[in-house]
């Protein structure tokens, strides 16, 4: 019991890596860079696994002088508008002070169901107590999530076993259960390159998985009120803190783009227009010249293409936008 209480306290305070490795290792690396460059303006990038693989800050080639901005990739796998909203709240609450925020606009997550409770219930062991409180305004049954969270914390050794084993003895686990890649492949700026080994041989299979997961949504994209509300809340929080905010869409392969119906394309254009005209936030659209060979599965970009995209994004959009807001 004492050991369980000790671990429960540790994952809430000094060892966020054991509760949520994706978040914990990124916040450690972010703070290391902030100590290294206390005067340089931080550009914080929020997004999904697409962002993790696509935004390579070191490939953006910003100069390393005292006034130059630096970029940190805080992508989190599966993150949609509600995830991004509470992540921004968490980072601001922990003293991270970005000079600008760049947020991925992932079209399929705009169709977030009106009830996101199941999404967060599945990952409740990764949430902190404060995360649960931040989520409550977006939940249908906040009491149920609180109850599940308390159950997980009362059995922290059990609920965190995959994470603990991946740190202590990863070879004891089946490959599908290991998560040590979440921190082993992470660089100092939050970038996680997609493994390029055998990418060509596995592309067709991976693309079929992506088709089964996304094609139906992209045929009839419905932009939910919940996603819209979370994005509005994120923008409002940035505005209240005088932080400029912009959105971006990562590249997709020709086959992946072919899954968008004309109606979905129209709905997406309408929402982008809403962001730019009503909320006053620029949306940086991707270049259309990426090929199938640039992707592992049609939407997770491979390292060489990620470098090319990151340089293009910095030169074409990010640097001019930052110059306006300096």
C-alpha cells in the first residue's frame, strides 16, 4: 500500500514520464531547451501523431542567435481539438510561456463525436488529477471519469505496469506491448521520426489500415459543435494571454486525398474560412506535391519528406507570420 501511494504521488508530481511518457518526456526536453535559451521566443506546436512525424524543428533552419525563435513539437498521438485544448491549459499552467502557438488542424478530428468520454476513459491512467478537472466541461458524464481515474490511482502499480516494464525491462514484454519507442526515438525538440525501415514494403498494408479508419469519415465529414467549441476555447485562451495562434494541415498523399468527397472538401473549406475570417487565425495549407513514396501510410510522413515539409513551412508561412507578430 505504501509503495502504491508513493508511486501514485510520483506520477502526479516529479515523474510525469511514468504516467504519460508522450507528455512527460516532451515536457522534460522542453524545459531543458528553455534553460538553454531563456531569452529566445518559443513557438509551441500542438497536434497529433501526424505532427510528431511531420514537424522537425531542426530542419526549419532558424538561426541560433538570441532573438531568433525556436520551435518545439508537442504532438501527442490521437490528439484532436479537446486534447489540444487541455494540453495548452496544462502547459500554460506549468509555466510554459510560448511566444506563438501553432495548432494542427486534422480534418477527421473535426468530426469528433459529441461524447468524447470513451476516448479519455480508455486512457484515464495517463491523466493527472488536474487533467480530469480540465476535461469536465467537455464531458457528458464527468463523474464517471473521476471515478475511473480514482480506481486507476488506487492501483497505480497495476495500471502503470506497461510503462514501468518498458522502462525497467522492455525485453520482458511482447513487442506490441512495448512503448519505449515513445522516448527512445524522441529528439531534443519533440520530433519523432517515423521509422523508414521497410516503409515501401509495408506501405500498401498500412494504407489499407488508414483507409479502413478514415475513408468513411472523409466521405461525409461532419464538423461537430464539440470540436468547434474546443478550438474556440483554445483560441480565446491564447488571445487572453496575448499569444498569436495559427493552424496548419499536414501533407497527405494523393491516394489519401482521393478519399475526400466533394462535400467534405467544401465543408473543410468553409471551416477554414471560419477560422481565418471570424477567428482571425491563419491556416497554413500543405503543398500538394508530395507523392505516395513520401508517406508510410498516406498521412504519416517519412523523415526525408518531413525535413522538406518543415523547411517549406518555416520559409513560406511560419517565418513571415512570426515577423508580423514580433
